C-alpha cells in the first residue's frame, strides 16, 4: 500500500494485489455428472484487485475494482437438490464505491452513515445446461445488492455514567438470485434499537431487532434448484446479554 498525506486533514492511498483461490476438496468432488473422482474441468480462481481512496477525520471514501478470472460459481441441479456443484465463469469484474461519514450532532450524540455501491458483472461467461446454451456476458452477478445503506444514531449522555442507546436502520436494494433467470429479492429496510452500559466489569445490553417486524430476505442460496432461493430473516426479536471483564490480579 502507498500512502500519500497531502495535508493534515486528508490522506490519500492506493493499493493493488493479486489472489489465487484453489477449489476445495468438496468443490472438486461434487461433480454435476455424479461420477466419482475429482472434477478435472474446475480451475482455480485468480484475481487482481485495485483500490484508491481518501480519508479525513470523520469520513472515508474508497473506489475499488477486482478483475476475476475463472470465478468459482456454485449451483444446484434438480436431480440433486440441496447439493452444491461448481463451475468456472470465464471472467468477471467487480466495481464499487464505499463511503462512510460521521458527525457529532450535540454533546454525546453521534450520527454515522455508510453507503456501498456494487456493480459486479460477468464479462465472459457461457455454459450449457439441460440442452440450453446460456451466454451471460455483461449480466449482473446474483446475490449482491447494488446499493446498501446503514444509518446509526448513538447517544451517550455524560450524566448517565456509561449508559448508551443506539438507533440503527439498514437498507438493501433488490438483487438477482439466479445467473440465468430474472428472479430477484425485494428491497428492504430494517430498524434496530440497542441500549446498554459500558465502563465497568459488568456491561449489560439489550437489543430489540427488526422493530417494525418487517418481512425480508436475510440471505439467498444462489442458483438453487426448484426455486428454493430465499432464506427469511427473523421477525421482531429481543436479545439480552451481558459482557463480563475478569482480572486475575
């Protein structure tokens, strides 16, 4: 990484790197033709990544790109639902922007915002399945929302001696769940409230998650068979916990 400080307020940086990911034994052993032995047509995934950005006292901006070759893509087939198989995409390009910023609204009250934009696309990807030829050049990768946003308002009044409260809301835009189909999730908002106390050996907290009891997709199984893509997130739920610090002195 190269860091260039043009002044006291702003720091600029740039970085690049390469990666090499070999298929796991499970990925090699799960062959779509159900024959024994390893899948000799499965190649390692390679990538070059590039990132430039700037940061200040209360904000940070990053722009990145990853050029991926022989991307490992998982999928299912109707004959073996629930079993994951793998193939390589010719190449893919991941581009994105990440921006985070914070501000102090008043004494003990802070607002933090984080926004991510992701444009992940196949550059060259073609395969044959079920007698159908699929050419997916330029198609968005499934499982990745284009926009993600998090807003968090946190209060820590000095008069309450370590007590704090946080109101958080998160947003994700809809995204595709299958390489070849047009099915996608709906966009969603979810809000959480947390209360706690810090600064002692015992630090209790309580969190009311999904305050408005939204129905939304927590995660997906990309390229699942028989339409079993969606994994629902929990409804309104309460979490109570405590952190304990022990010193043997």
